[in-house]
């Protein structure tokens, strides 16, 4: 896979405030990069610099081998950018707005209706093409924003909260569309929805206070959790106390947390000592002691927990009771 986006020690200051501090990352063709961080972390500022809409204070960014400072027009030609809020000309109809964007993008007049028809079908915009954008729901406005980013079929996509305001069916549709396009494009998605990262992103970069804090797959981030190898055992509540006593005696188990479940069941969550792998040891103990477990599964935390640990230094304290 060739590198489509390359960022090297990119920084941006506003007066004395450093919003982005020497951020480095790369995105290859075929990758969907989840770009995460708390509010104010510098995500939007970074994406605006990569897109050529904001000049960096220092550092470099290249898109399809074009420098964002020395060749910003070539960068913009290579990028489909959906910014936060999906700004548009609200008095235009959807069709006229997309026609205008296509014309600005240099698409031949004869080709524009076909492009709009394809995107209308893929983003379910057919019923609103002749409506003014100002009367549309937030979800439709986001889809119009996606359509304008895709109209020229760019090799790089930068999408800021692409499914914000969409209902579950619409989110599924947009995620499928991103998945279909991923093989032929480099895609950067900024989102606060961590399930979206698990669903469609091949890699994740987390920034905080303008700096890169983590870069890896979703599983790489989960491995940072001290309880990554935790195991849960679900069994009848009547057997829980005895089972908990037995499992607490296993050498690799640091603690056992009991959580009541519906239908007279209990979950025992076993956390490991020093990050050791528990699953085989727990399975053997359950079989040897005839513990009536209905479920045994890895329960090492969520991306939410990893995100909190990376950005604040502590994972979710409620993880034991979850």
C-alpha cells in the first residue's frame, strides 16, 4: 500500500496557545484511520491543516505527494473533506448545491447528473434532491455533506463525525459505504463514537493536548489495559459463592468481582495478576470443579476504557461492575 497522507511534526499555534504540537502520522491506501481525542485535543485543527484550509506554524503535511503549503490546490483536488457541521449554502436545493460543487471540482457538465444520481442512491438522498438544504434534518445535512466530499471521487477522504445525527439504519448505510470505498482510498475519520472505530477503522490515532498519545489497531489500544486478559464466568446465582471461592484461589487471579444478572444468574469477573493470560486456567478450573458455567469469555475492557486510560491516565473505575 502506498502512503497517501504523510504528516511530519505538524504544529499550529494561535498566539501563545499551541493547539497542535508536532503531530506525526501516515495513512496508506486501503487504510481507514480513526482520529480520536477529547474535545479540544487538536483533531479538527490537524484535519484542517492536512486539508490545506489552515496553514501550519511548523512541520509538514503531504497528500498524494503534494505539500499542503507549497501546493495547496493540488492537495484540495486530491481530498474529499466533510468538515464538522457540514457547512453548505442552505438556500440552495440539494441538487443545485451538488451541481455547484461538481462544477467547482471541474467535473464535465454532462457527467454531473450521473455522479449526483449515484451518490443520491448510495446515500438515500433521492427524496430531498429538490428541497432547500435549510429545511433538512441534521441527518440529511450530514449525508449531503458526505455527498459533496465524494462527488469528485477523490483518493483521500477526511470526514469529521460522518455519522453524527444519523439514525441507526443511516449509520449502517454510511459505514457500509466507507467500507466499500476503503480499498481504493485513504480515509481519515474523526469521531467520538468508539463503536464506529471498531466497526470500520483499521487503525487508530489518539491525540491529547495537541500531541499523539497512541497509534495502533483497536486491539493494540485494548492491550494497554492492565486487565486486558480478564475473564468472565456466568453461572446460576446459587452456585456463585462457591465458585467465587474456588476461582479466587487460582494463582493467576488477582480478584473476583460478582455482578447480579437477570434470571437468577451471576457474572464472576476474574482479573489477572501482572497481565497474565487467564482463559485456559479458568476453563480447566471450571471443568475440574464441575462449576455450572453457562458462559466463559474474555472480558478485558472496552475501547472506552482504553481511551480513558490513554487520555486521562485511568481506565473506567466502574469496569468491575459493568
